[in-house]
């Protein structure tokens, strides 16, 4: 039987109970491009130096610094060019006193050389600026500036040293980490699995988005907004369609979801405390589910529990309530399952552009538009805050948080805004 909570839970209490049901998912080995934006499950230790050899940081001439220590435009140093070295090729000559090798960026520093003079600091650079011929077959070059040992030279291991831990387990892999893995010769990497999330909408009033609207019917928008949120936050949505308000259909749909080896189950509608609903009966028959009231608006009703060991979160049916509850409870659960440490939405202080009333006695999440003017953020509401006004979420880039005990937030006051599209933080 459902456990009916006598008092409403705070948002924090409800979240704590949700997170107690989830753990980071096991690791899987995937191609590195498939690992983008996923959490690394192993330390990456380099078995090579990067770069693997000393090389040129500039296009120019590999020289002995001692040969050009006194070079100047008025007193250039003339060197004999004994070779031409491009990136990807090994040097075949040694730089000896009075000689130089024409060298391209990334090419190995030839034996004997300890500095690279840029083309700009040679007569070839002047020829290039004057659009004169400055080909690779020069016999001599004039050096116009002095050089110190190691000028424009990149050392072996300058970026990564052999034996160094380059990436730690728990790192979220961005394009730059993917590039490092490629440079280390790692075609695959171990990451936490993406959660497979079953999505089920319930209600006789629902029709698929491809169907015409009959009297009393509404389109199944929750399935698509929930699926989009699952995708946005790194999960794999398993869409189960619509379950009708009867035991047989709802049970079959839930069983079908569980058969697809899901890691998390989301339902929408049919979880209001105190109202008879077939959803409650079926969920309690199949698993261990608690039906809660959470001290928040929108999104008061919430169902949380386990079915065959799979965490289930039952969201409200109103579209805005479902999305706000998803952000507060489902998103953190998904992020924890992915091994992420950063899953909290960023919150900032904003100045209200209008009065906001809160007579519900619950924490009110107000859909708002936050803009920056100078060094200060300002916020205005998106208009009608009804839980069925889905366009209020379309217009919003933030949720203003009005505390449970604050009945009025006045224009000009500072309030907390939870930013919907900013990166999450620890």
C-alpha cells in the first residue's frame, strides 16, 4: 500500500530521498567520439612523451645560438643552408658552425641546432614581405636578430610527460579531452553508461501528436518534453507511448519498459495524493512506491520508489509541473547515475522588475526572463504562471525561487534565480 506522508516534504527532503535510490551506473568501453560529454571511469596515464621529440615552434631556420648571438640588421650573420626539413620527416644532416637548416613548424630539431630563427628575422622574411622569390632552395640565409639557446624550440614532453596522469576518473570529457585521448593513441575509453530512461504518459484524455484532436482530448506533449529533457541531460529515452487508465494497459506498458532493461522509469500524471487513480494501484502492485506531497509550486504531487529494483519517479500531469519537477528531481538523479559530481543548477541573485506574490505556503518556482544590465542581473516573469501554460517555459531562461514563508517579493528586491541553461556546478 502507498505510504501517505502526513506532512509535505521540503524540496531538499524529497531530493535526498530520490538520490538515495540511485548510484553511478557501471562502466562501458566506447570509441572516444562516443565518450563526448560523458564521465571518465578510469585514470588515463600517458605511456609516451608529447611531443615525443624536440621540435620547432616556428617556420624558420634551425641554427646554433652561438653563431648568431651578435646578429643585427646592420650586421647580419651569413649562414650556409644545408637542408630543408618539413614536419613529419627525420633530419638527415647535422647543424655545424656556420650552417643552418630551413625548418617548418613541428619538424624535429636537427642535431647540433639549439634555436630556431623565424623567417621574419631573416632576409627571407624581408623577401616574403616584398613578394620576392624566397623558395626552399636557398644556398645562404642572412640572420638579422640574435638568438638564445632554446628560442622557438618545443621540448619533448613539454605538453605531457611519460608516466603522467593526464586525465582523472570522474572527468567530464569535452572536445579538448577527446583530443588528448587521440594524441595518446587511445581509440576507446571507459566511461559510465548513459542511463536508459523509460518514459510513460498516462491518461484516457491523451492522444498521440500525429492524431487529430477529438472533443475532450489533448496531445501527449509530456512524452516529448520529458524525452527531450532526458536527451539534454545525457540519457537515452525509451518512449513507451500512452497508457490508458485501466490496470491491464498500464501494467503491460510498465512491463514493456522494464523488459527493455531501463535504468530509470518516469511516468507523468496520476500521482496526486488523496485522489483515486488507477496509476497508484498498479504502481503499488508492481513495486514499492511512495506518493508524496512536496512543498513546491508547481509540482506538488510526486511518486518515488522502486519497481523490480528500477527507480521510478512519477511526475505530475500538468506540463509545466512535470518539467519543473523533472529539473528538481529527475535531472539530479540522472546526473548521479552518469557519475557526475556537478549536477546542481547555477543560482544567482537578481533584481526583480515587478512584484511577485506567493500565497501558496510552498516554494514557488516562477518562470522568468533574466537579463544582464552592467554588472547586475534583472528578472521579469514570463506572464501567466499557470501550471498548464507550457509557453511560460518556452520564454523562460530561469526559475525564480520564492521561499515558502515569503508571501510577497517586491520590485527592486534581490531574489535567487536558478538558471535553466547554464552549465551545472558541484
